[in-house]
DNA sequence: TGTTAATCCGATCAAATTGGTCGTATAAAT
DNA sequence: ATTTATACGACCAATTTGATCGGATTAACA
């Protein structure tokens, strides 16, 4: 409960890795995968998600790889999580209203309170400050 | 990712239900289960966990059930979550150090930052203020 | 005192989510 | 052309969570 997924962890590792290099240096999936002992395919997927989300640039072909594209200080953690894992909410009833409890539920507004607090906490946290 | 479990939801529902009654009124598992359409056995387990954790009192026998024991304003959400779901951490490496990434991981301290922020947020939130 | 209705508890099964793999297509450097 | 790497979808495995079952224990009440 309330755990981050591996994909998020791998994404952060990769970003931090790239941040410690020259701004335009390219890091291949393989390089990162080996250095941190991460399954290559899964890391590849994660990097692709970040590329699609405009966080990194993909460079194809041999000598290819990824480099950071966005200003990491401008990306808050909610955006980051959602690019990688999709919509974020403590309970399904926030993005998917077929919650069977919905009719009788007496804690929708309480849960909303917790949810809002959590979101605003992550909104005030940028990827840049986490990985730097 | 970052979701609450059903058990936590059921626990909150039950507490809120009891809070709307006379202080010493007893609510049976069945009563709550039917009113909110919650699987009886699972709700029972959850109530048992709360009883063991000193949050509610169990009254056995026919006409038995549960009533609130603790001052809900004195229980913070971390304590609450941990009574019901056990140790809480964004990554396993916090309570269980056999994380295979541990040797090479470059984001332990970043993750720790997020984790600490989240914990302190939940520590400053009491069950009482959520369910009231 | 026997019956009944409730909690208690562990074991176990099912469903959902997450983690990881595979095969193939595509792009680019040499 | 060949090689090396990303791109991408389909797929399988492992873990976690959700739910169920069977039986033991407790206490109210006829
Ligand atoms: S139905 Fe979503 S919190 Fe109860
Ligand atoms: S090993 Fe725990 S955050 Fe990387």
C-alpha cells in the first residue's frame, strides 16, 4: 500500500544518472541497465514512456540512447508519476466511477481530503529537486 | 500505485459509522456489512485488526459487535495505516533491506526525501479529523 | 443448561496489479 | 549491407490484494 512502482524507481535512477553527465551526453539503455542491474526491457519501456512524455529525447541507431530534454525543475511529481503510471488517486472512484461502494459510501469526502493533501504535496515537489 | 487498500477503506467506513452513534452504542459487523455492502468476512477481519490495535472494543456473543475505544483525534494516519496494513514505505528497502538494487542504487536519498515528506504529511493528519 | 448469534482466527482460494520477457519492426552509424 | 540500438505490442510470471471458508470461542437468553 502506498508504494511506488519499479518503473518509477527505474525512471528516477535513469534521470539521476543522466543528470550527472554533460548536458548533451547520451546514455544508452544498456549502459544504465548494466550499471544499476535493472532488467533491460523494462528500463527500455520506462525510458520510452519518458520520451513520449517529453522528459527525455530518444536518439536511435547505434551510439543511440537518451538524454534529458525537459527542465526537470519544471516537472512536478504528479505529472511525472502520471506520465509513467497513468492517473493517480488513492481510490479508484476518482478516475473511474464504477466503484460499487459509491452509493452507500460514507467516506467519499474524507478520502477526498486525504487525496487532495497528497496531490498537493507531490505537486509542490519537482523531479529536479528529487534527483539532483 | 499509491493507492489505499480496501481494508483501510472499510476501516474508515466502519469508524465513521460508529462515530455517528451514541458513544457506547454497539455496531455489529453484520449491520455495517449490510449497510455499506461490504463483504462480511473481510470487514470482520478489519474490525479485528482495529480491536487488536486498541482502536475499537470488541463485544462478544449475541448482541455483540464493536464500539470505538480510542480517542480518534489522538491517532495519526501513519499509526492507523500500520495497524491495519503493517509497515509503510514507498519502497521495500525501508523496512526490508534485501533490495537487490541496494548496492548500485543512486536514488536512496531522493526516495528517502519523498518518503519522509509523505510520512510527515500523514503524521499530521488524525483519524478523527478524517472521519468526522 | 442448551441454543443461538456473534466475534475470533488461520488457512486458503481468486482476482488484480505489477514486474519481467520475447519477438519483431524500424532507424541510423559504419 | 551489416550491425547496434531504440520502438512497440503481446505475452507470461510473480506478487499483492481481495474475498471466502471452516471451525473454535464467547456470551446472551430462553
Ligand atoms: S466509494 Fe470512493 S471512497 Fe467510498
Ligand atoms: S534500493 Fe531502495 S530506493 Fe533504490
